């Protein structure tokens, strides 16, 4: 075609590629690692990006990013699952590894997003945006093909993952950059991008988080953090929790809907976020909402108030100094010392086949407290949220739909029938 590869940007259509090569243009243009570039592209310092549904740009610049070596040792991550996830052992693609890391809680651990849900995955088309590479004129993209291996959403974050089921040295920046630009145009949440590598040989997961110092500059990618983990499944502390006795001095019905904030409260106090104002600002909520979490954390004996500031108790300091998995078990014991929580847990253990739903919890609250009207139902939602956290963090119960079951039921019945 007489293209001068010294130019900053050149364009070629899918029809041209098909006519000259006789092959599917999408496959011809697929070069997701630097090693797949043809020699003439490597010599001239160019790479290829789709810019619409039927055209490609040949661009002068650095299109690939070398994965930074992870210097730290492989960290063991202890995970618990409410029952055996048998299909995660099937197949060789990256999805099985990503889902394993997600369901184990590892993605939450690395991203520091405690509550996250999968919201997107697969092939899709971009919207319209512009960018530049190596000082080039603006390059316009509209309706180009892209793929998100897996995307998750938290309350304030969107997390986009590009994954590989084998070791790689580098990756095509587009694999993170296009999803970043598309997601940033449709949400006001913080959009974060991650590269994930599963290494079946040593059964480890490596992760890198990246940001762009200038969102309009394709090459301004920068490492935020990286780490390597080995996931180890551990036994749930069912027997430990079954012997916890309720403390009559903790006769409260919690109002804090998100137990993860309760779990985080002592950790934040430890870092200096130790007043109602600071705490509310940290989470972007009102001080009144924040007081619910403080009350729950105080009730469990982890913090106390002194001269307008929150202070860790001896138990709170012990909690902060404990490793993550044992910290979850520690909190589960604290939860079950609250009489209403203990009653729910024991009921579920005694009735494994039927479990316990929200309306049953509301009935318990109404019977055991002075609360009436719509309040018991609202508080029952809070109790459910505590048990959802316990299910995720300790694996001692299973919360499916709006019903709580014991781990024994999950192992014996749900694995068999679902």
C-alpha cells in the first residue's frame, strides 16, 4: 500500500487487510504481546490499534508495557469457601483463575475494595474518544472492538481486569487503556485497571495495578502496586463459634448496614482517623450515619470514646495486630456475643434444612426488643448484612438470596443439588 512507517499515524481498512492477506482482519491485527509484532513493525517502532469497526491505525510509539518484576516473596492468602466450587477446576482459560481469586476474597484484598460484585465481561464496542501516542496528533476512536476479561464494581470503584493463564513479560497497553477510557465516560466512580497473571506451575496469582498520569496519553501508564499470592484453603472455625455465649451486656440490635465498615473502624482509628468528622469524611457519609458504626464497634469492645476522640481498647489493639484471617474469626466471635446475633446463629444451626429468612429475624427482634412498626424489618436487613460478611470472611454460614444456612447444610446439600 506504500505506507511510510516513519509517519506518526497511518490508517488501513479491514477491507484492505482482507483483500491483501485473504484472512480475517481481526485475527491479522491481533498482536497482544510485543513478540507477536512482525519484524518490520519492530524495526520501525510501530504497532497496530483498532480505531473503528472497520479500520486500524498503525502508530509510531511504544504500544506495549513490560511487566515490572515483583520483588517481594509470594504471600500466602488463606481463603474459605462455604462449599466446594467444583467447576473452577475445569478448563484452562483465565476466567477460572480470576473467579477463584474473586471468590476467595483475594481480589478484594489486593484492591482494598471490601464489597465488590462482577458487573461486566466479554467483547464489546468502544464509545468515542481521542488520545495521542508519542506526541502524535490526536487519534480518534469510535466503535472499535475491545474486551474486558472481567470487571467488578464497588460502592466507589470500578475495577477492570486483563488476565492471562500463563506467564507473560509484557502486554498491549490497549487491553487496559480502551476499557479505562470507555468506563470513565459512563461512571463517576474511580476506574481502576489491573493486570492479572495465573501461573499454574507454582499455583500463584500475580497482580499489577496501573493508572495513567494523563488519561489522554496512551503511553503515560504507571505502576501503582504489585504483589504475588498463593491461595490456601483453610477450615472454617465452626466449632469455635458454636460455643460462643451471648453477653447480656451487649443487648443491642445493630443499625450499621455495612459490617465491613465496622470491621474497618478500629483499623482507621489506628491510622489517625479518630473523630466522628474524620470518619464521616473518609467514607463520604453523615456523622449521624457514622455514629451507627461507632456504636456497633464500641458494643463489641474494640473502641471507646475519650475527649471527643476514638481510642482503641485492649481488645481493639489485639484485633489490629492480628493477621487478616484470624482477624475475621476474632470479629465473628464478637458478633456472636451480641444476643440477637447469637440467637440467629443457633437457630440456623438447629434448622439446617429451612435456614432463616429476613422475616424470621424481624420476628425475633420484635419479640426480644421494644422495637415495633417497620423498624424490626429494617434492623433484620442489618442482621442479614452481618451474616453475609460472616459467610464471606469465615465460611461458617451460607447466605443465599435472603436466607441464612449453616455451613454443614451448604456442604451436604448445596454442593450436591446446585
